C-alpha cells in the first residue's frame, strides 16, 4: 500500500517548492516531484539566479575596467577570467538549490526525484531516479515553462542558444545577435556586451520591452544604445544557417520588404517562453490545455478536474518567479481551507539591466486606453543627492495616480537600484495608498528612495528639489 499524501506538487520551481513548504507549514502531508535532479526550477537553475550572478559579475568587470577611475579608483590591467566567473555562477546555483532541499527537510516535505505523470484522479506515477506511484487527495501542477522556439532557427545550445546556453558560453563571442528585445534579450545581451561582445538585438516590434511604460521604454533604448547595444527594430528573423564562421541569419522588415543577411558567432533566441506540460498525463483526468498551451484554472487555481490545481508559468499571466510563489502560497492555503488570494494589480516586474527598469501597476498607455483620469509625477535621478554622490544619475521615477482619489495606480522607474526602490510603492499599492500618503512618509537622507518621495510630491506639483 503506497503512502497517502494530502498534496503532491508536480514541479519544484518557485511555484511548486513554495507551495509545498506552505502546505507543510499548514500541517498537510506533502510530496514534491521534480525531474531535473535539482529543486528550484527554471528560476534557480537556468533563470533568475544564474542570470543575476552573471549580470552582477559583468557589471563589476565593466565598472572596474571603465568606470571606477572616474571616482579616483585607478585599477590597472583589468582582465576577464570567464571560467572563474562561470564557476561563481555555478556555485551560487548549487548553493541555492541545495538550500531548497534543506528547507524541504526542515518542513518535512518529501522530495521525490523523477518525472511525475498523472494517471488517474489522485494518482501520480513517478519514473526516473525514484520510480513509484504516489496517491494523494490533491495534485498541484507547477510544471512551469520552456523556451518558445522560432521556426527556421534550430537551437543547438552552442552557436544558436536559448537563455540556458547563453548562461554558459565557453568564451566571449566576438559578435552576438539576440532575437527579441524583451527581458532575457536585454539582460543577457548586456552581460555579453559588458564582457566584450558586439551585440545586435533584432526585435519584431518598433520598440523594446513591450509591457513597459512608453517613456521608460524610450529612455531604456537610449541608455542601452549609449552603452553599445545595437538595435534593429521592426524586423523579424525568418531563417538561420550555420556556417564555418558562425551563423547567418535571414532578417526581413516586419512590415514586409527585402531580406538581408546578418552574421554572428552566436545567436540567442529570446522571443518568449511557453507553458510546459509534456508527459504530464492531463488527459487521464479529462484535462487539456487551451489554444496557447496553458492550463486553465478558476479564481482558486482549481482546474476543471476535481482536486487538481495549477499555478505558476503553466497557467499564464506574468511569467515571474514571485508571481508563481504568491500563487503557491495561495493554493496551499486554499487547499488547507483558508482564503489564499493574490493581488495581481500589485505584482512588480524588474529588468536587471544597468540601470534597472522596474514597474508595478498600470502604464500610462493602459490608463489612457481604459479611459481612467490620472495625474503624473516625475523626478529625475540627476536631482537626487545620493545618485549624484554615486555618479549614477541616469533615469527617473514616474508615478501615476488617480486624478480624483489620488490613489497610486502605477509606478515606473528606470534608474539605479530601481527594483529595490520600487518595493515601497508595491507595499503602498497593496495598502491602497494615495500619492500623498507616500509623499508625507519620511524618507532617510541621502537615499535614492527620496526620488520616490519627490515623484509622489510631483503628482501634486510640489516637488521640493527640482
Ligand atoms: P519553473 O521554475 O519552470 O519550474 C517548473 C519545474 O517543474 C521545473 O524544474 C521542471 O523540471 C519541473 N517539471 C516539469 N514537468 C515535470 C514533471 N512532469 N515531473 C516532474 N517535474 C516536472 N523571473 C523573475 O521573477 N525574476 C527574474 O529575474 C527572472 N529571470 C529569469 C531569467 C531567465 C533566463 C529565465 C529563463 C527566466 C527568468 N525568470 C525570472 C522567470 C522565472 O524563472 C519563472 O517565472 C519561474 O521559474 C516560474 O516558476 P514555476 O514554478 O512556475 O516554473
Ligand atoms: P519577452 O516576452 O520578455 O520578450 C520577447 C520579445 O521578443 C518581445 O519584445 C517580442 O516582441 C519579441 N519577438 C517575438 N517574436 C519575435 C520574432 N520572431 N523576431 C523578433 N522579435 C520577436 O520574452 P523573453 O525575453 O524571452 O523572456 C521570457 C519571460 O521570462 C519574460 O516574459 C519574463 O516573464 C521572464 N523573465 C523575467 C526576467 C525578470 O523578471 N527580470 C528576466 C528574464 C526572463
């Protein structure tokens, strides 16, 4: 007789592992099935964490080579030790994924290594390292997402890479073409540009970073171009051929027109991610995916099959680790009979370029389209004392508030440590704060966060330092 669980989570990424821990905290008997041989999912293994390790290390390299001299710190003979940088990244990954195993033990979550397949309501067959059949009252699907392929451009993870290959190139390519000016394209494009590659980003749309506020997008393009990223906007890649020198890409104007050939040592395909449900056995409980491959759920993350829930990238929405984590907590609480809930209006989104780009809530374009009357407050980092002291003044804070109620509806930052700075606005929005509430909160001096206070004051046209 196999062990009976209250919850079996399929997938050990940020959605799945957090769900497992929260469910165990609530006294449920929980197992988490993961097939990649390590916990942490895309995020810890081939996503958020390794990319941030390389972003930080490459930023330090560029600063040492080109920028700290401006502050009177003269460093001679800066050289790149790429294997050591990669070893740092790899160690961060294994330390973090090992940390999740420790958390599982601490919370008494059973970690089952192998691929999980739903075979009947409440039954999961595991193949691989620890083959067995698990029986459970509830199943939570958290199988995440995978790279969206581009027809005609075959990824080999050597000269034509996805983000996974771009995180472990053995040498710095002389030339790199990135397909897609989204988050991955700009983050990993920045890494390799800083390390010495000539990077060209080909984007289908006429602008970069589609979901961001228009003003921020424009500023981001200006800043990243100044740093040396080349952009070919309004173009699509229609084919790739491997040559002795590298890769030849066929590129056409998105609106139609003559094709041209671009060549590069390495090509990074970064045109989005798609839900991953391969081999999951959805059909055994009468489930299928929708036209875009996502599993559909109701407000309580319940699929159409009784006792089968789904969370994270596989259900769509913002494909972000912290969004998956919030859903993991919510579904665990709902299964335990509590009232889990996620406020999708206050999920932050951060692009870890330099400067960082961060947003929460509505963009100005969205408010216009929805016919919402709003006020704007803006403040540039050039007028912030700490940013000047740090010689890091690129960018601005932009706040959008309801014209009648003054409630904060959105905040958009491009600038130093934008991601961390944004967090106070996320909390403010979670509590339904007005711009006046934030503007009247004392902000320590000299801090970059004073730019947030000033932008909030600017909503009422009374900034103090500009
Ligand atoms: P995943 O993390 O994809 O985890 C799903 C897990 O399920 C995987 O480990 C998979 O092996 C496992 N699995 C699948 N099927 C089965 C099965 N049948 N049996 C057993 N196991 C299975 N997000 C951020 O918020 N911030 C960032 O900075 C950030 N950076 C990123 C950088 C890159 C390069 C990439 C690719 C993504 C990044 N993301 C970032 C997105 C983030 O990684 C995802 O949104 C997040 O990992 C989604 O979590 P998840 O739990 O839904 O799925
Ligand atoms: P993305 O959706 O952010 O950007 C894809 C870009 O490719 C878009 O600008 C799109 O217009 C463009 N595109 C699509 N098809 C194209 C084509 N045929 N030719 C040229 N351009 C094309 O996707 P990306 O960058 O792959 O990232 C996937 C997801 O991973 C993100 O949406 C995000 O959810 C997550 N992520 C989050 C990070 C963060 O939070 N810092 C970092 C990296 C990834």
